[in-house]
C-alpha cells in the first residue's frame, strides 16, 4: 500500500497527504498551534512590561539605587531610555483602545501599536478601528496599521493645506514677498515629510521647537 494518506496505528491519527514534504501531519498542526499561542502570548507581554515600567517611573520606585528612571532601566534591564518609554507609550495606547466598547479586535503586539503613537489619543481609537475594518481577510498587520495612519495623516495635511490656501490672501497683504516664499517652502517640506511618514518623532519635536522659537521671536 502507498505510504501517502496511511493511518498511523500507534496514534490513531491520519497523516496528511504529503506534497513535496510541505504538508503537516495532524500532530504537527496541533503542536504548531500550541507554539503559536506561546508566541502571541509573549508578544502581548509588552503591555504588562509597559504598565510595570510606568508604575515604577510614576512612583519613583527606582530611587533607592538610581538617580533617574533612565539610569535604572539601563542598569537593571539593559534597555535604553527610548525602549522603556516605547513600552510605556504602547501600554497607554492599549488602554486607550481597549476602553472603547466598539473595538472588537485589540492589537496583538507592540509593532501594531507603534504607528498609532503619531496620533492624538482621541484619534488612535478611530484609526485602529479603521485598520481592523479594512484589513485584508481580517488579518491586521503592523504594515497595514502604518498604511492607515499615513492615509489619515495625509487627509489631515490636505485639510490643513486647504485652510492655508484660504489664509494666503491675508498673508499676501500683510507680509513681504521674501517671508511668503520662505513660509510656503516650509509648509511644503512639512507636508511632504508627514505624508511619506519619513519624519521621526525626534525630528518632528525639534521642528516644532524651532517654529515655536520663531513665534516667540515675533511676539517679543
């Protein structure tokens, strides 16, 4: 009798038909499911880690051995300041999303949450829900979430661009040609970087700081 599709008498399991050695037997399929559960459970560990780090930071539980939270994270866990705050931010966003009763599917890992950090808290729920709804075959990935976030930010940029166009006539009457030219160059740069998603958090904060400095200069 051909070995393909034969019954394993010792286990009582019917082996799957083999095609180029790629098919899994039923015991293999069951073991794969068990292992994937372990992986998904540990992926979701970011939330527990973030909550713990947030409590340690808020209550300064590191103060007996370290001067700063950043120093504590580095010496105790060998993680950088950026990594620690990323965990904290991710757990905060998870709380924000999970508190919405309309959300049926929560993020499975920190990578899916990371794109949402670019949004205001009230928009995180809206965009996550859109990502879940529009995910191909209902399979949400970090890449898809990032795409939806970029689309949302693009819409915001376009709306703001329309508002700026309405302000353009007023600007034309009040300031010099040199100022207008510099102003619109800056608007184009910011709009381009936000729509491509290439602007890092640190860069965005520094740009905002520079613009605030300019505003302060004008108000003095």
